[in-house]
């Protein structure tokens, strides 16, 4: 199974690209929000690294490689396709917005915004919320890759805000959960790590 590729960008197409790795060209399908980022920052013959979601089944014997710039984007994609009636090909077309926005829509049960994704109607939007609500909040904390300013955020405050405004906890509860998480793991250095530790504590 292929999980990661690094090579030179050989060709760019509408929904895929060819990555040259050690003399072998890999055709990789790219969701729209990732393709926008690649077109903005890369050109043919530039070096490119991709995290790969690999798919091959009896019904789909031809291997399908789906590429992402960030590992968390790939993680979200693989959660997204656990929703009934959303396979890899449908997910590639649907992910037209940054993952952090889609994750926020899910955690806020904003089915109306989810219906704006390509190929997602009312029924699928409701299924996405029902399947993934409570499982994707950490992805809502992903940094804005389009932002030009360097990241200098107070990640504790950011996690606190998500716990209160998106997940419905009282402020004192959120602060206690964060305090407990920091005690369990004092080496936490980002919002993603902090949220994962908070979530881990809730499951115990």
C-alpha cells in the first residue's frame, strides 16, 4: 500500500496530477481544495510531497491514489468516506472547501453549508452530521494554509473557544478539561495536540 510519495510534478490536470518518483509516473487524484493550493504554489518540475490515501477493492480493482499536502487532510478524508454512500470518488468531488471549514460545519450541525459541497444533497448532509459529529472537531483547529502571517496563536485559547462555542461545554468545564490535559501531557505544543489529549481524557 502506498502512503506517501515525494517527487517532481510532471503534469497537472483538472482533478489529478502526475508525480514522477524514481523514474515512475504516478497518477494521483487531488480534491479541489488541495488542487487550488498546488496550482497556487507549484509549477511543473517543482518538487512535491503528497500524503496518499490508497484504495483498491474487488468492485474497484484499479488502484486509486488520492493525494493531500497535509497528513491531517488525509485523515479527515478517510473519516469522510466512512459515511454511507460517500466513496472515495464522491469525496474527491465533494471536498471543495478547506477541511477546517467542513469540520466546523459538521460540529455545528450546519447541514445547510454542507449541502453547498459538490454532490452533497440534503440526505447526504444529514448523514455526514449523524456519522461524524463529535469526531472531527480537531480538524476544525487546523491552521489556515492560505494565511500569510506566521502562526503565533494562543492555542490554549483556541481550543477553549472550540470546546465552548462548537461543542457546547460550559467555560469552566472547558478550562478544567484543558487543565487536566496539560497535566497529563505537559509537552503539548499545538492546538491539535491539545484537542487530541482533551478528547483522549473524555474517552477514559
